[in-house]
């Protein structure tokens, strides 16, 4: 990991006495909040702030990208809202726009949030890059998303900027934001079977409204290679960036060992 270790907090919150995380996620996202709560160790609390957006009906590359940028534009209002509970650190519960513009775009997007909030932030894109580095030995990847092809191309560009070749990818093209949460294990299994091969070092799931933290952990054990869910990577990154080294079992090597 390239993130710096932050000093331990000394707040008096009786539940989040180690860290209070402000979590930013689209108002249509029903997966991040329960996923992150399942991943949190004792003494760390998650305080969810909704980025208000309509349940966009994405039927093309253009409508998906327009909807993603709407989420981005409304993020700062959600940031200002969650700051009122005095969080110690921010965690992005949406990932699409954090990939846009490659590695440089990801840094600029994060730095804008940090400037407004005065807090450090974990984003899905940079967390994924850190997770790939923590596993080590990864060069070729395959991934799926609920996005449309244009957005998948942005993910592949970001990965390429960090030195990873995308061998295959699948954009599942969910018809609306809430429909993303309806992507079930059967569909995830079918998609990973299509993506996997001897030419792939790691399988990745992106899109924070897809619940894959348990499936990816199980697939990793069966396949004997890293299988990374974006929500696991993002929350792991936040913990490690804050100097919290607790190992949480049942959610893959990233949480249990790294």
C-alpha cells in the first residue's frame, strides 16, 4: 500500500471510539451500507450520507455516463451533510466516477473531496489499485461491472495506468441504478466463469451496488487466485489507511491476511 498511516483517534464516541467513518453513497444504493457494516471491526462505525439522485434508467452509454456524472456533482452536498457528525475519515461508497480520467483523474477527484471536507478519503479506484499491489504478482486482470461499455473502458484505462492489463471485461448494463442491486450470485458466477482463465491473474468486481463480498471470498478459495470485490477493497483500504490492522475473517485474503 502507498497510503500513509494516520495517528489513532482519541474521540469520546462510545461506539466509534477508534474511528468514525463518513460513508458517501448514492441514494439509490442499497448494498454499500450493509456490506460495509459487515466488514467493520469493533470500535469503528459507519455513518452513511446519501448522494441524492434519481433512479436513472440507463439504456445507453450516454445515459449511463450522464447519470454517473450527476452522482459526482451531488457528492459535495452529501459530504457537507455527513461532516455534521464529526467523522474522522471519509469512505466513498460509489466507484464509477473515481475511475474516470485514469490515474490522474482519480487523484484530482479525490483531492477535490479532501479539500472541501478537510478529511482524507478512500475511493474505490485507488483502493482497488492498492489491493492489487498488496496481493502482489498480478499483471493481467479480468473484471465485470454493472456499467455500460464506455464506463468499463474508463476502468480499464485506470488499471492500465497502474500497470495492469485487462484481458477481458463484461459490462452487465443494468437498466437502472436500483436494478444493480438485483444482480444475484447466479449471475456473478456465470460472469466470473466467462472471465476466468489461465491468462488471468486476478478477477475483479466493480460497482458498489453489487453485493459480492461473500461470493468473491468463496471464489478466491476455489480458484486459488485473488478475487476482489470493490466494497471489500474500499473498506480494507480505509481501515489500513487509518492504521487499523484488524483481520476480519470470511471476506477473502484481503481482509483476513493483508
